[in-house]
């Protein structure tokens, strides 16, 4: 909105002067100096009077009317920009006391202008009705020369630059606020991550086989280590397929500690462990069966197969011969003679023949996992002080190594 200084039509004198030429807003904007409003120059232009005696608007030449129209249009554009900045400062709550006072001053001037021109009651805060606009006084732009216009345009350009810089500053402030928010969020996530890592140390662990991390309560513990259910099941299945016990932490793991296994599999694995841990195991003499005979199936000198019901002699490992004295068969005797010639040893755990091809005398039976001395065929712990060759199995003392290096 514009802020012209209004006078009564035909009053012949100017109204009260407006405030100083520039009213600085809180955001750097200013109000342009207003052109003077004067009475129509009667001495230079013709006047026409109506029959009622009232004075009409002066008659202008085409050049004068065109020049005035250009000046008014340029002034309205500049003033509209300034009014918009003032309105924004008031709407955004950034206006200071000077802005508010200036706004009240402009509103009073506009009300005086409407009152002085006799505007009807239909005039609003946005202006008078179009039908009454012809009654408004005219502006004299003769004092608003080209230099003044250029100064105002330069000032407007400077204000636009200032507003652009302020917008950029606000954007930077917003970016800084966003960066601080992201930093705070990162700090919170870091604290949460550290707390989570501390919680994991005391409540989580990795599977000893696959390395997957899970809560300790989810693991199976047949020994000191934790196993996934799938990994533990796979370990027992591989042990049964290879006819060897599933060992960890230097002991045989119990199949009862593994969940999810089928009942038939559990029975087979338990039979395997019983077979591997039974000294001098006995098998069915029926070549088409040849199954392990558990100790519970052997009564006296006869073992009865639970599958084919064949009875086997405990001594000769052939079919039972009631009433006939049992002698070892020739094949068994021939094998023992060959073992003596080759130097084979018998495992003290399962009585199977063992042949050492290379390495030290400390042997571990692949069948029953019994550790024994290959020289005396005794269990390794029993041989600790009696076997004369055991001293060569222990590494020499450190001083011996130093002596040998010096030599």
C-alpha cells in the first residue's frame, strides 16, 4: 500500500509532513520518501467548471499525462515492495517498536486521506471503491526527479542484497541447527551402541562351530563351549557316520545334551559309544549280521545276538559248542602270531591290534580313544615311571639345548 500525504480537495494547503524520509525497519527495510501532494495548478492549466460550480481535474497534455503515468507506476512498484517487507516483518513477529509505530502512522494517514476526500462508508482498509477513486487528490512528481528515482532504485537493490544475505544467513543457521541435531543423534546412537556392546559381552557369545552370535540362553552346552542346535546335531551325526565319538574339552559329549535329534538316532549313537568303550568287544558270529553284542547280552560263556538270535562263544567267537572244550581257532592264532612277528600291539582299551608306522610311542587308539605306550602296551598314565623308553619322549631341558648349540 502507498502512503501519500492527503489534503482536502480544494483546501489549497498541505497537510502535516510525514516522518523522516526513511524509516528503518527491524530487518533493514525503509519507507521511501513520499511525493508531495498539491492542489491542481490553476495558473498553468485550464479548468472547467460544471453548472454546479465545482472544480474538476486539470486537463493535461498527452506528454504530461504519459510522463505522470510512468512516474506513478514506478513509484507504486517501489512502494509496494517496501510495504510488503513491512507487512512481512509485522506478520513474522520480527518488527520492532519503530515498525509498529510506522504502521500505525501510515494507517492514520490513509484514514485521513479517505476522510478528506469524502470517501463513502464502503471504503475499506484496502482502499476506496473504484467509483470514488476519481475524487482523490493528484500527486505532483515534479520534485521526484531522475536522480531521486535512481537513488531509490539503488537503495532498493541494496535492500534486496541485504535480504538475500539475511536469507542465506538464516539458511546457514538452519544448516548449523540441523548439523547439531544430527550430532546429538549420533552421540545418542553411540551411547546406545556402547551400552549394547557392553550388554553383549555379558549376555551374548559366538557358536564354537559356525561363529554365529546369539544370546547365551539360546546355546546348548554339552561342555564348556556353546553350540547352536544345528551345529551340535551335525557334530553327532558326523561322529556316528565316522564311527568315532564326538569329543570336546577332552571328553566324550553326551548325546542327551543335544535337543532335536530323532529317537532312533539317539539309540544308534548310544550303541556306538557303548561299543567303543567296551573292552574286548564281542560281535555276532553270523557273517551276514556281525553286530556288536553288548555286555548285557552275554551270559556266562555265550553271547546272544539281539537281531538274528545267533549264539556266539565268548572265547572262540564262533557258534556255541555245548559240551565241547573251546580252543582258539587256527585263524585267530595265526593273526596273533603275525602280530608278534610284526611287532603289533594290542590296545588296552578295546584289545584291537595297533600298528605304528611313524611317530613317537604315545599312541591313541582311533577306535576307543585310549592313550597307551606302544612299547609296553600299558595305558599312558600307568607307563609314566616304568617304561624305559619314555624318557626319550620328553623334550630335553633348556640347558641341554644351550649346551648342544654351543657344541
